[in-house]
């Protein structure tokens, strides 16, 4: 048999298997986001999907701080422009409660408080009310790079890949903020499960010899899938 014909048939089988495996996932996302009822509309302001600026500064204890080092979890970032006033305290409380409401998924969320370096250091009694909070300070020029608005305070939601997702006012409603966060956590878990399903769907027929992947010269077929398929749906979920 012509080697070219065999390779073409192998590719067609792979494409058919991929379409079969992924179609329910795509349908579920389409139904959830594109034909969603009003109650599913995001509460926060949807931001252009792009990497968050690489803010650098110092933690409360003086050690170096870099926002990019926190990738891997969802981030709720409270950005304040000066002293921690009533609105600052309310924003810290809202993010704490929104995270707590997520139950067992709350460990997937990290809270960050970012202040200008010339503001007063975080008060100990404030930090005592927020265990696990990453309190950091950076030059005003660094803080101004975040999409909050000149001289304004607010809350940013950042995905585990380091992309901007949603923006909230400092007086955000706790329940609606928690609802946004919960939907994103559930959807990102669905995406992770779907990716694992696809990897298994491709890997099994390869191992059993039902499909012959076309690999670059010199590469070997192993127990892992010889190629990567990533499903990115809405907000760059991971």
C-alpha cells in the first residue's frame, strides 16, 4: 500500500476521533455562554484578554514581590491608591468572603493586596483579619500599569495563565463577585477534565496500534500522546 495513502487515512481517523471526543464539550460551552439566560451575565466588567503587566515590588516583610510569580492560581487583586480607607477594607472583606464561599475550591484562589510604595504599610490588625493575603507594595508607576484607572482603586480577577479577566469596583457585591468566581472555577475544571479526556482518547488507540501518528523524523512514540491539544474556551480557561 502506498505510504502516503496510509498516512492520510491515519490523519482522517485522528480527526474523526477528535471531533467525536470534543463535540459534547464544545456544545456544552456554547449552550452555557452563547445562549445563556440573563442571570448568567458576568457581574464584573469583562476585560480584553491579555497578560497582566509584570508588576514588581516588595512584600510587607520587605522581600521581593512579582505578580508573575503567582501564576498557577486564580488571583483576586485588590488595588488601592493610598491609605487603607473604608472602601479598601470593604474590598478586602469582599474578596475574602467571595473566596471562602467557594468551599473546597477556595485553595485555587489567591488574594493579593497591592498598594503604592509611598502609602503607609499595612496595619497589623488588618492583616490579622486576612490570613493568606499577599500584601505587596510597588511604585506608583508600576501600579498605574494595571487597568484600574488613574487615581482609582478596584479589584481585578486574573486567571492562572496570568491573563486579565474581570474588573470590579472596590464596593463590589460579595454574592455576585462570588458567583462570577464560582462559574469560572467550575468552567476551568470542566476544561481541565475535557483536556484529560482528549489525551486519553488519543493515547489509547495509539498504544493499541489502531492509529499510527505521523511524527517528525527521529521522534519516538511513547505512552504519552505525541502531540498536545489544548482547549481554550472563553477567558482563556485552563
